[in-house]
């Protein structure tokens, strides 16, 4: 099962050091998500992260900074994906970029063969977004998928103790946000 950490949406003091520490301690993949952030702030954060980890970072914004930092993973939030042409996304995939997106309806999988994986959820009630409730039934199980379809990563309320439950639901991976940042791991250094 693939495990992904999604950054907090806001910046905080010591964030680059915390990210480096998480990678040193075995974090596989980080999604750097900073909605409404300024490119200069995004660049500053990337400069603080060891170049050794750039291949394991997917960026949600400021895709134009990819060449400067040798980034090869782009995430397209659903809204941005819907504004992007299929041809452009397929071209990026053909050029070796690893693409991901977010979906809220499993029917969208049919159109996303150029995505390596997608986030789907919230599977459980969100930790970081109070009031963001689960969209799946207690007996939910993803259908078997063909090789042409992207992997499906569970998002929303994901905790380590729920990984077996996610496996039983047939998810290919899990994305952590609140379980990492709201429970102390990402708070060293406090708010900026």
C-alpha cells in the first residue's frame, strides 16, 4: 500500500526542516499543497528541502517551478484538471511526468488513464477539515480495475490504524494530512 503525506495548506516556521526530517524517517512521497500561495513563498520552501528528495515531491501549484527544482510530479486538483486539456496532460505523461489528480466521483476514472493515481474521499470523516464527512458507506469496496485506470488513494480521516480497513476496501494507498500535521509531528517549530 502506497503511503502519501500531504502538506499543511499554510506555511509554518521550520517547515522545510520538518519535511526533510520526515523524508529521513522514511516518508515515501510528499504532496506539496499550498493553495493561494505566492510563487516566492513556494520557491523559498522548496529551496529549504534537500535536493535528494525532489523526486519524491508532487506539487499542486506553481508547476512552472518544476524545471528549477527538477520536479517530475504534478498534481492537478479536480478544478484545475477540468480546466486542462486532455492533450496537454497526455503530453506531460509522455514526457515522463508522473501525474495525479483528485476525484469525487469514481466514474471520472474512465477519462484519466494518463494519471498515475487519484485521491478519492473523504473516506472517513476528515481530521483537518471539521464537518467534511465521509462519502462512502460502511461496507464500501472499490471495484476491481483494469491496468489502464489509475491507482486510487484514500483521502480523508486516514490514520495508521485504519490501513487494514482501507486494504479491505481495495484502495491502492492512503494519503495522510491531519494525522501527521494535526497530531504533533508537523507542529515542531509552531506557527509562523
